[in-house]
C-alpha cells in the first residue's frame, strides 16, 4: 500500500506538470510516466494486492510487488525498458491470479475480469515495444473498466440477472477487449467501435446492477450507489467521445475522454468501494461517514471544470484549476477515510472499555 500511495502522489505530480502547474518535484521522465504511474503503479497495484489477499497465496503477492517496483525502476536513471519489463511481468502475474481464481470460481464475473487483465498485459507488452502511453489509452481503459465491471457482475448475481444476461455482458467485454487491441493497428475504426461497446456495457449495468435498489437505502449503500451512478455517467461521456472522436491521441477531446474514464469512472469507483475493500486488504475497518461525500463531490466538480471549462471552452486556467481540484479531492478522500477509520477504532475501544468496566 505504501509504494502505491507514493506512486499516486508522483502520478498526480506528473499530471499537474503536464498542465503547466508549478510543482516541487520535477524529473526528466516524470511527465511521460503520468498514465503508467496511475494505471499500473497505483490502481494496478491496488487491484492485484486485493486479489493476492483474496487468494491467500504467497506467489500472488508478486503481482503488486512487481507492478510497484517496475514503476519505481522506471523513474530511476536505469534504462526505461527495465521498469517496463518489470511492470509487464507483474501484469502477467496478475493474469495468473485470475487463473487461480477461475479454478476456485469458474464464473462469468471472473472471466470478465480476466479479459481486463489480458488487456492490461497486452498494454504492458506494447509499452515495452516502444508504443507511447497516449496510444494505449483504450487498452488501459479496458483493463480497469472490465475489472470493475466484473466486480459489479459478481454483485449483480444477487439479483439473478440470468444466464442470458451474463453471456451478453461477456460478449460485450470480449468485443471491447478485441476492439481496444485492434486499436493499435486500425484506431480510426476500432476506437469508435470501442466507444459504442462502452455505451452498451453501461446500458447493461444500468439494467442489471443492484445499484438501482441500493440507491433507495441509507448510509453506505446509498453512498456507494450515488458514486456508481456518477461513474456510469462519466463512462457514457467517454463512450460518446470515443464514438464521435475516433482515434485522437492528443487535444481537448482526448483529454476529456481519457479523464472521464480514469478520473470520472475509475477513481469514483475506488471511492465507492474503498470502505468495502480496504478493510479486507489492510485489516482496518472504515465505517461509513457522510464526510465521504465531500471528496467525491469535489472530484466531480474538478473534472467538470476541466472538461467543460478547460477542454470544451479552451480555458487554460479552468484546465489547471480543474486538474488541481481533482488531485486535492483524491488526497482529501485518503485523509477522510483514514479519519473515519480512526474514529471508528476509538468508538469500538470506548464500547469495549464500557463492556469490561465493573
């Protein structure tokens, strides 16, 4: 967790440098590693760490260790390929995690997440081959989107969507993975197709996800549901952008769609699931508190300012302020979650002392 947190800070630092925001840490490779730091170093490490904890197998911890170590090596004066190769081996080990999970749980949700891991490993190989991260955005998106979609399918099984619905989602996921892979050689066709598939996946989620029921509840279930609906909305933005914008690798539309996926969808989903997943990984309970809404709302505000004011209207200050606001929101969420955990621990200690008092 500590290397992942450090890589998050470095990735945010790199992103703000790219926006022209003065930052204290400047290194030659840092700006070009913005996407790999956040996707592989931060989110990839967290996902593979959670899988390793679930598997309870020593070898499974190689995946998060290699992903974090690879991104750290990529920042050193060593040849970049050293870090790239280490990250790619970590992604292959992450794929092996799903092979082990499949042996225990051979179900559609595992297969969908496995497809995401395949996309991640393919992106790592392409990065090793010298393809810049900007050309790998659709594959990196597929890696994280299918991981999250597979988790949502696993929860949707409670509502029994049916075999036909599960097969439909797997077909959409397989098509998305194939389209993003084909985007390396025929992006003008594959990226719009991937956008249409993203929209179809969102329709499936809105139809079958249990979020439609939990949003009517209170406390943590409603918080998670609001985060999910917000994330799905940003995924629609990305899908429409890919569908209409084609194979752009720079410019306002590229910036808007890229951050709609990675900030609007992925980070919002992390904020939604953190109170559920982090206790399993860190063995620290994070009780729900309404304060969790503050960083989530701030993230959306910053992203809206970036996309509408910066990308759509061409305002550089709006782009910079929006990017900085999103970075602050992510740090604020970490502080808020930690404070909620400490508050919950103190409350449990107080109750325990009251029970044992004579």
